C-alpha cells in the first residue's frame, strides 16, 4: 500500500466530506422531529436508528484518520494494515444500506400492490448486500493487511459494492416506472407524480455515483486508499437520501395543492387514500383511485370517498397520513 499524497490526502478529504454530510444528516433529523411529530412510532424509531448509525460511523471514521495519519505516521507504510475502525465502518455501512433499501422495498411493495415478482428479487439482493458487508468485515479482521485481503477475499468487498449499485439502479427504475404507470390524466396529480419521479432520480443518483466510483477505484487502484475515501461517504449519502425522502413530503403536498387543476379535491384524495392505507384499508384506497373508466366514474367514487372520510380526517392527523411508506400506494411515495 503506497504511502503517498494520493492515499493520505484522500483519507483526509474523504473524512472531511463525510463529516460535512453527517452534519446534514443531523440537521435533517432535527427537522424531521420538529415537523413530523405525529408520524408513526415505527418510522420515528427508524429515523433514530439511522441517525445513531450515522453518528457512530462518523466517530469510527475519525478514529480511522487518527490511526493512519497520527499513530502510524512513523511506520514505513502507515496504511498497510487494516485498522479495526475501518472494519467496524464497513459493517455500519452495510447496516445503513440494508435499512434504507428495506424502506424503499416496502414503498415498492405498496406501490406495486404486493407484486412478489418485483419484491422478492430486490429483498434477496438486499440480504445479499448485508451478508457481503458483514463477511467483508470478518475477512478484513482475519487478513490484517489490505494487500492480503485484496488478493484473497477481496471479492466479498467487490460483491457488496456491486450489489449496492444494482440495488440502487433497480429500486430507482422500479419506482419511476410504477409512478409513471399511476398517472391519472389530471394536471395536479400528474404534477405530483412528475415531482416524485424527479426526486427519486435525484436522491438515488448520488449514492449510485459514489458506489460505482468506489468500485472502480477499488478494482483499478488497490495500491492506495482512494476507494476508502469514497466509501466513507456512502453511509452518510444513504442516510441523507432516506431523511430527504421523509422531509420532502410536506413540501410536495403543498406544491400539489398550489397546482392549478380542473379537479379541486385531488390533494384531499391523496390524504384520504393515505389515511385508508394507514388504517389497513388498502383495497378500499385502490378502489377509490382506480374505480371508473371515465372521468364521471372517477368523480362519483371521489365524492363518495369524500363524504365517507371527511369527518374521520382531523387536521392534526394530516402529518400522520404521510408518515409511513404505505403512502406510496396513493402515489405519495414520500
């Protein structure tokens, strides 16, 4: 492993960028707790777990830089050995990726009406990703040095990177296709779908680019730690993408209400259907959105839904309606 600026400098820059992203995660977490107080407890617990994992990863990241840049500075090759903090960081990144992709998988489950042909392969890839991550950590602990790990069991680390890249691609494309399939023909509803599609592309692109860049550097430049600097950022990018998905719900809701439309009640339909989904009335929600092959049929079912649910829908509960990944069943995949 080369002791040159491409390794030492990359570790320092990677740590600084990662710490900046970790600060953004903390900011987004605080915003979430302030804005979405009525979210389900399960979602709050998931946000808390993501935040704790992010902070823990930042701590081990700082420990990695301390070991390589300070404690080992007098060694002939200060970065030849695999630091124990790197081993833990790889496991934390695998855990973060697993939680975030599980969240996205549940969104796809709701949007696709439980399509097992779509969900089972994605869930299998997600399990393979976390298994490869933990196996990589275990092998790093056994091999001690980067050179030995790369030439013996480095394929496990490669498998984890490839699986994550494929997962990002499959999940993103599936969400985009399912959203486009649910276009209604009404202006403000389709505007919401277009916004969600763009948001899906934007949030998934950063993690995909970082993962592919780390994979390329790992395979093409195993004699330095540039790949590790890129890998440092992946955990925080996943956390930011997850929290951005949750925190963007209110802004998209307000945008849908502000859009000009020939069908005024459409934003309320989203609320009502989400409310039905949150109460387990998934089939009723789908019937409300899909009944009637004509505009008149849709309006008739809409009026019935409004009459049936208006009294049940209290203002304080509106945040709750957007609190769960079950909301994608009503096109609000946020």
